[in-house]
């Protein structure tokens, strides 16, 4: 198996620039700033007392984010057969999250994640398999949890957040579009990974030979090669491997959703903790169809609109309270990865693609 050339690796990373981290920050803060200017009321804090409670729940919010990152780090070590050290796994995850934060949600960081894994010493074929399995496990979480939560919570509780039903229908449409895109991806990838990888590769190549899709033909062929490689890689794994990978995936995503619950509890009461958890999962499915980096702007707006009725304050204050929580929520779950990535990314590029690294390669 030949390694990807350094120029190709650089090409994959050339789209990632530190300056792009400013765009999602500006978009997100702009949306929150506008909503605060329009709806903020100082009475939101009239009943807030700075005691042990906010300190405890703010600490829990950070702890849940630590659990989310720990789950990702454990999973990528499991997928690599523990060939990646804890430090290498941490570095890959932080770089991956940074890439996801500065690219549209529909693109994410997977397009360059293979390079991140490979440059930490994993072969190209195994790097492709690790990244593809990571993506597959993430999507399976959503595919399983969304209908399960629909059954447990009910469609009405999940989506009916306004009297007119207009917002509810819009949110449900976003969620359903995102869900069926994910479902189609999982079904196609499952068939390719576990049943007929070469058949899927052949299908992709034929589809992207069509005139209006020809510009993406090379990428489609590479995706087909990745599926074939990944299929060969995963066939050797047993039951314990899948339990470890599945459990770490569940830990990561579930911990992420508990952050907002903790932030609300730091200052207010929550009408239904489980419903708030469920609505966050729906929000992440909606974000798939948004073109902004990391879903910035959209995430803040939807959180404020979609979750405000669960915050137990007078109705006139709910939007202002939800907007403040949305800012804190993104401050814990999103902006830190921009800062960490801005520190790690240039150093990693210099170490892996500097003159010494190129000479050694």
C-alpha cells in the first residue's frame, strides 16, 4: 500500500486556515448579539443567586465535555488497535474537531481526518478504515436514537414549541431531511462495508461518470477505494471491538447533550430534563443541512427558539434566558475547539510537513 504523497496531504489541508476560525465566531456572536439586543430583559437574573449551585453545575458542564472528548479519544484508540498513544489520540481528536468547527456541518472534518491519523503513524488503508468507521458509528447513534426518542418522548413534545405550529413544522422538516440523509448514508455504507464493497465502488464510479457529476468523479473513486479498504479491515474485528467502539460513541454523544442540561440547571430550573436532552439530538440532525461553519448562527438561533419553553421562567423572559444559555452552551461545546485548534494546528503542520519531516518521508 503506497502512502499518499506529501503534496496531496498538503492539498487536503490547504482549505484549513486559522483565519477561517473567525467566521463562525463572528456569525455565532452576531446572531446571539442580535437576539440579546432584541429580547434581553434584566429580570431574567432576578431570581439567580450565586451560590454553590451554579458553581457545581458549571463544573458538571465542563465535566460532561471532558466525557465527550474522552469517549472520542478512547474510541479512536480502540479503532487503531491501541497503536495511537493517548497523546496522539488527543491530538487527532482536537485537530479533527477544529476542522469540523471551521467547515460546514455537512462537510465536517472527515475529509482531512485520514491525513491526521495517517501522519501519526497509521498506514493509509487503516487510516481510511478508522475514519470511515468513526463516521459510521456516529451516524448509527443518530439513526438509532432519533426514532427511539420519538417513541419515548412523542412527536408533539419534540416539535410543538409554538402555538401556531409554523416553527414546529419548520423544525420537524429540518430534522426529517437531516435524518433521512443520514439514514441513506448509513444504509449505503453498511452495504458497502459488510456486504459488497466492490459493488458499491463500481456503483459510485458509474454514477459520477454522469456529465453533471463528473467534476467529483475522482473523489467518488477514492471513496470507493476507502470503502473496500475499510471492509477488509473491519472483517477481522470481534465482538469486544464493537462493544468498545459502540460504548465510547454512546459516551461521547450523550455527554455532549448533557452539557446544556447542566448549564440551564446552573441558573434556572428545567421543565423536563430528558426532553431537553432529546431536543438537542434533534438539533444536531438539523445542523447537517446548514452551510455555515460548525452550524454557527443556526445552532444558537435554534437552541434559543427550540429549547426556551423548557426553561422555567415567565414566558416573556424565556427567549432571553434561552439566548444567554445558548451563548454559554456554544462557549463550552464549540469555541474552545477553535482556540485549541489554533494552537495545535500550525505546530502540527510544521512538525509533520516541515523540511525535516519531508526529508525523513
